[in-house]
C-alpha cells in the first residue's frame, strides 16, 4: 500500500488504482459505512483535474457528497495530486442489476490479488462472526445447514460435501462455520478456488511445489470456496485432483462450494465433477418471505443490542424490506445496515418513503421520473398559489416560501443540476437555487411546522407517482 502511494504520487499520468482507493476507503470509513454506501462506487474516467465516478442512485450520490466526499477526495489526491474535484454519474437502475454479478466476481478477483501475502500458509482466515449459531434457517437452506453441521460432528461421513447456490445466499458463511467448529481439533484449510490457483502458480514459479503439496495434503479439513472459478489450467486441475484423492484416501473431510451443481461446472475435468457428485450435494435456494423476515428480525435485534437499543426500525419497515429485497441474503442484510446508518446519523426512525429512497437501487420498483414540473404543480396546490405566481419575479412573502420550497425539493428529488433547476424557475440564477436550498435547509431545523409540511410534500410527490422514489 505504501509503495503504491509513493509510486503514484510521483507519476501523475499513472491511472488511478481504483481498487486500492476503495480498500483505503474501507479502512478509513470502516466496514459498515463502506459496505452500505461506498462499495458500489465505480471509477468511470479520469481527467486532468477531476475524476468521474458512478453510483447506483441519486440518493446515494447525495449521501456520499454530504458525508464522505471530502475525505474521498483526499484519498484520491494522495494518488493524483492534481485532482481537485469528483463528479458523479448516476447509473441506470437496470444496468446495476445486470452488472452486479459481474462486478462481484471482478471485485473478488482484485481483492484476492491485493491481499495475497508472502505465503499461502498465512492465508487461512476464518471469521468468528460467521458461525452456526447466527445462521438462520428456513426451507431454502435447512438441508445445507444440517449437512454442514453433520459434517462438523461426523467427519468424513459425507465426503465431499458439495454446497451450491446463487450469490449471497450463505455458502461462505456455512463453510466458515464448519471451519470454525473444527479448527480446535483439526488442521483446517479454508481457501477460495481462485486463491488455490494463484498459490499453485506461484509455487511453481518459486520452486515450492513440494511445500505446496505437503501443506495441502496435510490438512484434515479442506474447505474450498467458489470452485466455479477454478477452471482451465490442466496442470493445476491435475494437482488438485491428486490432492483431492489423497485427502479422501486418508480420511480428511473436503467441503466445496459453488454457484452451480457439479455437472454444470464449465471447464472442469469430468472426473473431478464426478467425484464431486459422488459425495453429498446440497443446494441453497433463494429465501422465501418467512426466512427473510426472520433474518431481518434477528439482525435488527442484534444491532439493537450492539447499539444499546438506540436503533428503532419499525415492524412496518422490517416487513417492507423482507418483502421487497428478495434475491440475496447479502442484500437483505446490506439494506438493514444502510437504514441503520441513516437512522443513526439523523437520529430518527426512517419513514417508509425514506426507506424507499435509501434502498432504491436494491428494490425492483419500476422507475417513473419525478419532474420539476410535477414538483411545482404539487407545491403550488399545497400553498394554494398558481404556477404563474410561482414562476413570476414577484417577491411577496406568500410566494417566496413556496418557490424556495419547490426549488429545494427539485434539488432533493431530481438529479437536475443547479443551473437546470434555475432555468425551470423562469431562468433564475443558480445562486438563487443555492440560496433557496440553504434557506429551507436552515428553516427545517428551526421551524417544525415547515419541516412537517416539507415531509408531507415529499411524500405527495413521491407517492403521487406510486413507483417513483
Ligand atoms: P455466498 O457465499 O453464498 O455468496 P455469504 O455466505 O457470503 O453468501 O452470505 C452473504 C451474507 O449474508 C453474509 O454476511 C452472511 O453472514 C449472511 N447470511 C447468509 N445466509 C444467512 C443466514 N441464513 N443467516 C444469517 N446470515 C446469513
Ligand atoms: Mg461466497
């Protein structure tokens, strides 16, 4: 890391190593904030004095801008000192969902590479927080859970155990729990298939093949995560197969996870697939509502305990998340973390419309744009003035407040720039827009009635078009 820093500052032309920037963000802001808000930032392009990044939603953009942007800029400056600002692009909803899986695996790759240390002996991390006790079961994962427990009690009975299922459904959690359970009394090796490949290649290059073989063949329990990434490379598969057989022969337990069943693995030798199929193959399916709700409830309780009961997330919201965030448990837990970080910063229980904004990129609601025009209409109706009055140059008090409110809401609820908003209000200057936003922001803190009015206007705007948030 240090080396990187020095190298990059001395060569200005060098491209930013975005993964490194992100890993520094993770360190600096902590895992909770990183996972909730920053993980999905992508670098789109670099220019002489600014960079363009993308985020999933406007809300996340605003959130990052108001809380973390200064510090992110500082980090970026360490690498490229000429950068003086950061610009955002908000990604389209659809695109994110499609890209999700790809970025995930890409990220995994980069992470793996950047974390590799001197020797594979050092890589054997088992996370104490992913255990059997906090793994919540339902119809979709009960079999996988029970098989994993069984394997931890009764080694080499089901061998190998092959767990498969989609992204974020708990495979790594279960593998980790098995490792945790067995590591007191056994030599446990927990490794991702990608890292296995990397270590393999590295051992060949550094003439340490013997060490590599010995190490793997000496383990009692071999846990290999995401075996679908172990493809190609004949020599490596050969080695893996030998290791695999040697371990089975001596009664070691092997546990493998993958995103698909053995016969669907591509570019993996038939005989390896058939050995996988020969053990116990169990899948984890997408969680149903009941399990999702159970997980949300239990995680909320856990968080409450952690924050000494300062966390309040209404049952309505818990149910909402459980019913809307469906595809993975990782996203489900991630949603909750975001809401908690929102509620801690604002020191308030988020409302349902707010939750919809916070989680927009994770929800599958179809998009319907909030326009400045619709904001003006609703605000005018609320304050009982005409649109002509709102757009007129007149500065009577009864017009100024509604106008400022509409401008403020346009800034909050659309992705329009300050000049664009100014133009939509009879060509007002962008400084007028800034002034209005600041004024309302300030008033919201002082004037409770106005604050309530604005919240209710926001709901009207968002709800009138039921799907837009
Ligand atoms: P996978 O490896 O299948 O992609 P993970 O094991 O990494 O998924 O799970 C994603 C996140 O969801 C982790 O934080 C994990 O602890 C959590 N998780 C998954 N399943 C459960 C469960 N049944 N109960 C509690 N937490 C879970
Ligand atoms: Mg995993």
